[in-house]
C-alpha cells in the first residue's frame, strides 16, 4: 500500500480520523471535528494536511463554525496557496451577506489570509464594504485597506482605497474615523519604512495632516472609544501647527483627555501637549499646562505594576526636560514593600531627580530604610542614590555621609562595600572635606572583597596618602597580593602607590619599586603592564613631570540632569508612551533597520539639533561620526543589537552623560562588552563613564597610543589633564 | 500596534496565540523565556518591555501566566501593556478565572475574542459587557443569528438601546481606600486617598445623568459658597461615558451610563490623613529560643463609627513555631505561609484601644542562610457610612425622555488601600543582619 503512494495520507492516526469526521454526514460531528482540528493547531500539531476537508465546511449558517474554519484558513493559507482559491467564492459571497457580522468577518479574514492568489479577489468586496451601511463593517474594512497595502501597496493605491480612507476620516461614526486614522497612519509608516533614503515614500501613501483634518480629528477625539482616542492623539502628535494660536488650540482641546481612565490615552495626551507646547509662547499657559500634567501622572503611579513601570519611564524622561512638573510629589514615588524590583529601581531614580534641599531629609531616611531590605540589588541601588543626593545637593552632603557611616556600622558586607564606592564619589565631588571618615573606611578594609569596593578604597588611600599615617602599610597589603587581584584593583594599587611615593618619597621607595616590578614582570594584563612602564619611565626621567601628571587636579564630578543628549531627549519627548520613550533610546536604534536606520537617526538628530541650539549640534556631529565609525566593523546582520549598543555608547559618551555612579569598570573593553551583551534595558546603567580614567587617579589609564583595547571617547571636560598628556606622549 | 499576542505558561510554552501581522514570526515566542532567564542571569531587572534582535517583547504577568505581545515597530507601549491587562480582565469576566485550564477549555472562544478585540494589531472593542452580547459560548443555541450590537460602533459604545426596567433605580457606592505608610518611629511618611464612585444602574432607555459633588473647584468656579465642607480632588478619572470636555469647562459630571454595574469615576487626594487605625508592635527577640510580640491597636476615628472586619498582619520570622496568643478582643491565628500572624477583630469601635500578646518559639540552631526580612505590618478594615475626605453626593439628576422618576441610593464606605502598612522598628538588642559572603 504504502509502496506506491508515498504522499498519500496514511489510513490511520488522528488526522485520518479527523478527515473522516470532517466529511461526515452529520453536522454536529463535522463541527466537533473542526474544533478538534483547531485544538490540535493550538497545541502546535500539524493539521495542514486537512486543508481541503476543512474547507468543505466553510459554507454554513453556523457562525461559530464559520469562524473556526476562517481561523483555520488564516493559519494555513500560506502553506496551501493553490487551495485557498477554492475559498474565494464563499468569501465573496459572505461579504454580501445580510448579517453585518458575517460581512465584517469575511472582509477581515480575507485581509488576513495574506496569499497572493486571493488578493486580487479582495478588491471588489472591499470597495463594497468601505461603503457599507453598517459602521461595524466600515470600520473593519478600513483596517483591511492597511492590510492590503502591507501586502501589495500598488493595488491599494491604484484602486483608490487610500482616497476612500481619507474620506472615511469624515465619517459620521467616530469608531470608523478612528480606524480610518489608524489605517492611514499604518500605511504612512509602512510607506516610510519601505522608502530608501534615495527614493522618498510614495506621496499617495503618506498621510498628510492639514488644518481641515485637524478639526475632524479634534471633534472625533471626544466621541470615540479609548483606543480610537489613542490613535487620534498619535496623529495629532504628528501634526505641525501653523501658528501659535493653533498650538494653543490643540493643547486646550487635548487637555481634557488627562482625565481619561485609560492610562495610554493619558500618556498620549501628554505627548501631544508636550509637542504642541513648544509652539506656545504664553508663559502662563505653559505653566498651566504643566500644572495640569502632574495629577494624572501621579495617578498612573498607582496602576498595575507594568503600567506603572511604563509611566515611570516616561515620567523620568519628562523630568529631564521639566524638572518642575512633580516637584512637590516626591512621596508618591516612595517604594512599596511589595513593588516589583523593576518598579523600585525606576522610583529610586525619579526620587533622586526630585531631590531638593527641602525634601532631601525625608528622602535620606527613606533610602536608609531601603538599605536594610532583603533584595541585595535594591539595597545597593539605594546606597548609590544616597551618594547621588550628596553630589546633587551640596548642603546635604554631610548628612549623606553620616547616613553612609551609619550603614557602614551595620557591617553587612555588601552594604559596606557599596558605601565605600559611594563615598569615593563624594570625595571626588568634595575633595578634602570629609577626610575624617577615612579611618572608619580603613577599619573595614578586611570586609572588602569586591574589586570595585577595593579599588575605591585604594583610590582614597592614594589620594590622601599624605594624610593617612599608615598609608604605606595599608597599600603594602594590596601589593602583597598584587597578582591575585582583579585588574581594576591592580591599576588602582599601582597608581595609589605612585601617588604615595610622590607625596612621601622617603617611606615609599621600597614599595613603589616592588609594585612596579611585579606589575611589569608578573602581570598578564597589558593595561596594567603598560601603565606601570609609563610610571616607571616617568619617575626615572622626570619626577617633576610625574607629579604634574599623576597628582594633577581632577575636575569634580557632577550629577547629569539628563541621561540622553538634549536632541535625543527632544525626540523622545515627542514619542512619549512609545517603546522609544520607555527604553530611552531613539526608535531607529532598536527597530532593526540597521545602517539605514542609524543614518536616518543622525539626520533627524541633526534636524532637531538645529531647533535646539547650534552649539549642541556640533556635538552631535561628532557623535554621529563616531557611531558611524563604530558601526563600520559591525555590519554583520546578526549583530543588530550590537550596533545599537555602540550608537548609544558614543552618543552618550560625547555628550558627557554619565551617572555619578558611573565609575564602574576601569577597563573600557568591559563597557563595550557590556553594551554588546545587554539585550535588555540597561541603558542608563550601562552608559559608559567619560570620567573613568580621571576617576582613578591617573587621568589616562589608556592613552590612545598605548591602548590595546578600544578606549572610551576623549574627555572634553578634562582639559586640565590634556596638557600633561601631551607631555607624556612626548617622552616616547 | 502589535504583531502577535500569546498567552504562555510559566515555562514559556505558548498555550494559545494569535498572529495579527506577518512581520514577526511566531518562533520568537519561544525565545521569550530564555531571554528572561538570560537577563536575570546577568543580574539585571526583567522589565515589562525589552528588545532583542529587532523584536520588542512586551508582557504582563497574571498569576501563573505570561501575556505576551511582540512587535517590530516603535509601538505605543502604554497602549499594548494596557491592552494586555484589558485582555486578561475580559478573559476573567468570561471564565471567572484565567489560568491554564480555563484557556485549554475555551480556546475557541478565546480565538473569537482575540479576533474581536484586536484587528491588524490595533485594539478594537475591549468592553467585556458589549463583547458578551455577541460572543458567547452558547451562540449556536440561539435561534437567531447574532449581529454586531450597535454599541460596538455607536458614539455611545457602552450602552445598548431598548433597555427596560419596571422599577428605575440607581445605586451609588462611594468607596475610599486609604493608603498609608508609617515609619518605624511612628511618623506618617506617605498617605493618600483613592476614591471611587461605583454605580449600579437599573434605568430604562437612554437616560442623561448629572452628578453633583461637593467639589471645591466647582464651587469656586461658580462663585457659590457651599454650606459645609467641600473637597479638593487632585486627579479625577472618568469612565468613558463621562463627557470630559464638559468637566473641563464647568466641572459638570454628565453622562449616559452603561447598564448595570460600573465604575463611574475615581479620584485621588493626597491631603495628609491621620492613620484611622493605628497599630504598634514591640518585639522582643531572644535568638535561639523565643520571640515575643506586644501589639496595640487604636481606632483613631469618632466614637459613632465602627470599623468592621479589621485584620492586622504582623510579620514573624520564617522559622518561628509553637505560637501562643492572648488577645483582649477578637481572634488570632498563625499564618505560616505568609510568615505572619493575623489578629482579626470583627468590630472595632471608634476611639477604642486593644492589646494582644504573641509568643513564638525559635529554633535553637540558626539557619545561616536566613536573611532577616523586615516586612511591614499591614492592616485591612472597612468603615461604613464614613468617608475620610468628606466627599458628598449633593445630587444625582436623572432625565430620560419618557420622563420616569428614578430613585438614587447612596452609600459611603472607607476601607484599607492596597498599601496600608506600618514599618516595624529594628529589634532592640538583636544581632545585626549578617549576609553570608
């Protein structure tokens, strides 16, 4: 049997039984069989072989059965394109059914089949349905045009469907208006995405918004369903107001939507207001708008955790532009015990943004509370936040240091380590102010086992070597175990010992000799070895120059007000509630259009920059070039995510965006690796720190000429350090 | 916009899925859980949205399920996340519970709902009441073929025409939930009132309703001086039936209500609230032998009110056992699954004060792995006939063209919010928390 009919269906097994039932003479049996087929489809079994048998059951009065057959067709139409054609007749017949539900169902499903063969038969029924009496059919047909365009753009254009959609924007039914807007926008986006930089999108496919359409949208906005409002608001966000009056008008008409119960309507409304507020000159109106924004944002913070998180990410962005929006609302962001970790982390960041002289005390006691919770990661971030407060608010620094000392006294290992790292940052911001705490820190030397904490403490010891009596003994401990330490710790030990030597030449002669020898002979990291060589030669040729280099005054660190460059921020604010605003990354970096996207991004940033300011534009050009260079070696398609990382990296680096907490790794390669590897949302955390080299004593941990690894972007602000660097290079 | 929606179990296996667009292949669903594990392994937070290889993963958790949406575009994340929540609540209204089993048993209707709630990746009708009118499990039993209810596309998409009641009635419930965070030293560091006006509407025809509250802003706008107290609502959210532009103009709350039960509005006040129910606990811990609690509860509201069903959750160490309780009122029981004991008081009169003591044994050998959790004390309660904010319904006008008389009933209640917690102080004399290296 099986010998001559290799492709014939087997005569047993589940599919065989199903086939028999599908062809049964009893209606109930057939329907039951269809259900079983769908059930198998749901669990992932292949039932595509039953296509002709299922198809036979399509013509039926039973709506549920019809839906099931349609569902089956949608799933398998692509695998059996020749057979789909058999269904066309029934489909076309259904689009003329007396029941609007059937008409809509047929037109909806036909659009979803996505088979070339059937497309041509779609046009006539679609024409009819777009003009149907029933709004339910019209709204379904409207979306069907977008489906058609997605499959065969020229067909949608040539049949005049897009003009018909534009007519539907004036439909009497708000739901139809909303779906027409949705479809037009979708087509617009598809056309834009398909357009290469050389040939612009087909003008017939673009959705041009003029003042005529604006009015229709504003009217429909108040009448249609929540999702329709989101669609209309998105279109309003794209509209370019002709004058200030129109901007004001749009803002005033959109503001009532702040009261909508659906959070995405609220966020979309905020987006529209943020965009059109740019065109509003009246100070009082702007103030009023900003004031009205606060309460709905606060309310969003008590929604479901996932919604909260989206809202918090957007609030974070809004605060970077307008720090005044929620200035009195810090308490709202206090973490609840049961908040999911991702919400807590966002809240922390926002609280630091909202920290001011008047509320910092409350915040500090709250942060101290968090530092005693169970979640280690959250505890660390809370301690970091304390440091950020100190750096942000000068007058609070002492209180912050006291809180940190209290935390150190708990002797919980990770708390102590994090506190040490944070205190180092405070030292960098306020040199010579809190030397009194150094003995406490040194007393905890044995507690430290994490490289970052060790490196931080060693940096402090090196920096204050002349004031710490037993600095040589302390550093000797680390020299002793030099080869076993992490590179980060090795580099710091090296620099600290050299500092010690320059400050107290008599007592440190031996130890400096020892560390230089170990580092150059027994160390396998080129970075450490090279730095040791530089120091060695520097010290032996010109101790004066060595002093100028190693003990150079470092620029104090500060807390950045934004996590992205001003131009990107403007762009993201225009995208509030979208993924871009949630990731804090421009859309082109993650929607995977590769090189084209990156170029378009730079171009757009350019355009935006012109609006923002000339000076900033220059910076972006630099950024643009850099990301282009880096992207060059990253052309492999699989590395899409990598390209993304690099772009953000260089953008962030050139625009000096770094957290105070950014002193994370001393190896620039780590940064890159981290960025390449991070597929998630680590953007702020992974932002590389421009200040890294400066952070650790020597202003040039990896001078370009010596770097064996890609070095971070140059340090524009470290101009004071620039001079000695030239000297140094001159030595070779 | 989203290309694909799927419901997954905790192992990441898709239970049911619906692809709306071709641009994202269904094979990406299988990458979801490995990606989450990868992010966790890297020590990063798993966030509701993340991107990988050009595909954006947006998801929510519902008990033991993931609801996942995939997209390639820079889609409206808020919209999709909210849609997923809406999807889960619609499914709950259909099947009572949303879990693996109810999905397997109802895949046919879920497919139908997928189709009706979203088209080409754009959310459509998500009102479960309307959906239930034309998507039912019993559809084949109906004699007549179902048609799309006009409400799907009406300007009044939430109410069908031709509703009739013999007795026209409206019930209003004003419910205020109090959220409060009290620090270990007894100071209130955060408090807010989340109010909600719920309606049960049994009215015929297409009635026009107008609700009057003692809203301070409205009194100021109209220049009226109110007798009695007026309240200042910080943020008000309305059911989609309320005309937002009218509220924006003159603070009038006017609407055509849906039929049956719904939430008309919610509001928020962040005016400082005194703790209605105050709890303090002193803890005496003797490591390796026993731990003792003295809990005091005090009702900080007027004598004429009563709090019902008060439940006080006091956290205890995970390894505590052998509970002994003594309470001056109510009953106490140990809930080891929550690592807490619960003190239940059926009725707590205003200004009353009660004490209870608890005693637990602790294992003599300490588990070095245990980290001391410092969960806060949480309280549940409800106080009828009372609102903290002082909100009042001044009138509810009902106008219908047939001119019937309808009776409005109003009820007030104040209850705990989802975060009414009092932090516990660090135990005195206990060893500091030590984390094993």
